[in-house]
C-alpha cells in the first residue's frame, strides 16, 4: 500500500513539475507532452503518442462542443439553433465522459481545458448576439464537426489499440449526424 501511495505521489509531483514548466503552452500541448514523456523509450512509444494525440485533441473538441452548446442555449435567436445547442451539450457530455474514462484506463493525460484555438473561437462566439450569434455558432459547428469527423475517421482507421479504435468508430456516426444537421441549419440561417 505504501508503495502505491508513494508511486502516486511521485507521479503527481512529476506531472505538476511538467505542467509548471510549460505555462506558456496550451492545455492540449501540455497533456500531449506529458504523455510523450511517459511513453518515451517504451516499446509502444509511437502507438502511445498517436493515441495521446487523438485523445487530447478529441477532448478539446468535445469541450468546445459542450461550451458552445451551452452558449447557444442562452443566446441563440433561432429555436432550432437552441435545440441543436441542447443536443450538443447532452451528446458531447456523454461522449466526453466516455473518453475521460477510456483515457484514465489507458493512462493518457487529457487536457482540463480547450486548446487556445478553441478558446479563441469561444471568445469570438461570446461577443456575438442575435442573428450574428446564430450564424457564427452554426459556422463553428460545421467546421468543428468537419475537423472532428476527420480526426475520428483517422483514429478509427489507424489507431492500433482496440478499445480506443472502437471508441472512435462508434462515436463517428454520431459526429457525422451532428455535422449533417449543422450544415442544414447553417444553410437555413444563411438564407435569412
């Protein structure tokens, strides 16, 4: 028991040290760097690095979808846009929880906040109101889901870990549905 506790304390101190030294980097990059350092020199270094890249980027993307969805529920003018935002919060929260559990199981550190790019997109969205908000939100949902679909397709085709690959493969159809619905709503909003 003492060995487990001391190992845990050592790992926590190690991770804190890494994070403290990298304050200039974003949360996603910090998590990736931590994972790369933990995998360095192991037989599965390349696989673990690839897995880390996917999981950290997916985590940031999922956080963006949830936070932007919450904002849409508050600020959207169009009822369908509000409804879409609600769906994003519900479905991406569930996917994020699944991803976090899988990351913990695989000993992959995931970011506790979005990438700087995603934070910038959220700030831009917060500054919009009314029809401008609806347009920017739906534009963001189309592009963010295009990126997510590409990320998850790549993972479902290339990740070697069966459980991570299955997570990507089973999440992918939902992301495609989200993208399709976002495109439909964007088309309606653009015509208004």
